[in-house]
């Protein structure tokens, strides 16, 4: 009798034998040439020895399968021959990766399957290289898995840095919010101080402005009276018949009014000086005629060189009229034309007035000849402020400076807060792993250009000879949901073409750098970069997941 242990051993051997038989049966599943195991059930012959085309449109005899004649419209009856244009041949490639080929490549004299199954009836001699290719592929897969594992560790570090950076920025933003509230309160306080100081300053300066305005008014009245007296003297001089009217014929006797210098004064020339009137009384003369006549009298007196022609002389006369009008309306130094209070003089903290550089159209007039139509007037000296007024001006200037500084501080806080908001609102990946790349720029050189990519900012191209850089695009968004591609749009416009754009592919790598830059289409660029942030790793990746058909 067998012992218990012997019986158990016999049963174990029997079970192994059954399993081996099962595997053998699986490997020997009957199927036509060129059909994969997964599709073998579709090629089972029925009880009548018939085969139904896989599209269901036709039924043929089983002997017609792989008979090198295409019977089915979908080519399903010829998986192992080149008879059907739309047929598909399956390479088992045991030990390597299975492969599907167009049936046209079967027996074409080229070894496409590493197990040589596609050239079973051709004259070419193919060698089964699946085992060697499988070993190489598994080695590469192992290397990729190892790199993915290391890259994934670096990605985790980048993710932690990104999260830390964002948290620091959130804390900083909260601090800035508090600082902004304080800065705005201070600015409001400085505004009130400035308004009070300027009120006292303006009250003190008003005394001087009123005094200067009165002096200016008196000066203008004196000049106007002098001008009227001079005009009256000339009017009487040219009023030959003393009828209190100045007539055309009276001006025609005066050679000074010969505008074209031809030796005689024409009626048109005389009419010009009478403002197109035949005769004028004294008031009309003062208002309309004197501004035209005075420059010619100055010319006659040799006060300035004569103009090159009559047209220029007329322009000089018109300029004199404008000067006269400006003289009547020009405010004194420190006054605005609309009567509003002027800006106070700039002084240092000790109350000493600081001179400002200003363009003065009349500067240097004392050293030049008086031009046509220009009236030489004495410059009104600037007032000397007393000590109390100077102190009020100093305090007002100090208040204005402090307010300017407070407002500048508020603007700086706003600018920094906006930058932080932009940073916090950007999508840096599922775990913030791309955040450390923000603010960095990667460079790549080819034979002609230097390419730059600043993630989440811009893409740039610059000639290597030092020419101006060209913007290829600015950050727009992620191109997909798995964070493997970026889009940069709205770059510089191409000549007679669209705006430039860039598409960035991201691959796993142990460092961050640009691998290549191409221009597949006009003004459309493609970057390929590697970075640990693009690495993903699962433990199953380290195992050989290739399912070779036995």
C-alpha cells in the first residue's frame, strides 16, 4: 500500500501534468495563419464547414480561408496572405512585442516580423530575432523605469518646494493686505496734513500775490497809456489835414509804408495799414491799425533789420499783434491764467527757495536786438518772503513730500500683491510640481539661433549673431489635462503672416532643459523639454508587463 505521503506526491505530479496539458492546449488553439490568439475564437469553423466573414455580409467555405483569394469585402478571410488590400497580418513575435501588419507586406521579400512569420512563402531567408530584441527592449524598459523612479523622487521634491513656495506667498499676501491697510490710513492722514499746511501756505502767499497783481496791473496800465500816447502822436503826425481821420491818401505820402520797396505806396498797401478801411478815427486806429503800423515805424528807425520780403514783413506784423495781446493777458510770475492759486515755490527744509530750471522764451532778450513787434519790458523781481512765510512754505513742501512717499508706498504694495495673485492663480500641476520652474529660463542653441523658454512666462528666439530677440509667444495655458504640453500664443507677428506661437512637449528627465526646438509650420514652433516635474512612477512599472504570446 502506498503511504499517505506517496499518494500526495502522485496527486501533485498528476496536477502538474494536467496544467501542462492545459498550457499545451492553449498554445495549440487552432487558428489560421496571421490571426492572433485574442481573435482565434472568430475563426472557428462551424458544423457545416463554413466561415462567416467578420462583417457578417458573406458566408464561404472554410477551405477558402487563406487560399490567396479575397472573398470577404472586409478582407477577414485572408489574414495570412496578401490577397486582400484591407487585410491585417498578425505577427506573434514570441519573446518580443506582437505586431499587426497590412497584409500587403506579407511575402514581399522584407522581414517585418522578428519571428519571420510574414515571409513564410518568399525566397528571402529571415532569422528569428525576437529573443534578442526582447532582451534589449526589456533592458531599455528597465532603464526607463529606473529613470522614472529617480525622476519621480525629484518630482516629489519639486512638488514640496512648490507647495512651500505657494504657502509662503499666501502668508506674504496676508501680510501685504495688513500693510496696505496701514499704508492707506497713513496716506489719508498725510493728505489731511498736506491740505492744512497748504491752506496756511496759500493764505500767506495770497498777500504777496495780491501785491504782485496790483504791481502788474499798474505796470500794464502804464504801458497801455504809453502805447496810446505814442499812437496818438503818430496819428496826429500823419493826419495832414487835421480832420481827426487818417485816410488812404495821407498814408500814400509816407514812404515808410512802401511794403514792396518799389518807391511808391499803392492804395492796396495803404489800405492794409488801415485794416482795409478807407479812413479810420483815432480809436479805430489804436485798436486795429497801430499794431500793424508800429513795426514799420521801428523798421524806419533802424531798430531791426528789414525782412527779406513783404510776406515776411506781414508775418512780423502779425507776430507783433500776438505779442501785444499776450502782454495784455499774461499773468504775473506765480499766477495762473484762470486766476487759480499757483503752485508754491520749491524750498528746502530751511526755507531757502530752490531755483527751478524753466524754459523762458524771453531769456537773453537783453543781449539781443529787439525784434519786430517785441516790446522791451522790465522784468518784475520775484518777491522776498518773510521768515514766517518761508516756514509755512517749508512745512507745506514737507507735507507734500511725505504724502508723495506714502502714496508711492501704497502703489508698491499694490504691485507686489498683483504679482502674488498672478502666481497663486496659475496652475502648476496636480501637486504644484511645476511651481519651481516659474521664474526660471531654459536656453537651447542650434546653428543659427538661441532659443529661450521661461515656463509660465514667454518663449523667445534670438539670432546667435546678436540681433534683436523675437517673442515666439507668451504663456496661455496647459494644452491637456495630464500636464504634458504647454501652449504659448500671441508672439510677434510674422511678416505677412500670423502671430507666432509655441507648443511645448514635456518629457521625464533628471534635470530641466530643452532637448530640441523645431518649426514644423510657418511661425509655429515646437519645444521639447525634459524635467523631473513630468516624471510619474508606479511600482508596477518596474516589472516586465509585456504579455508575450506563447
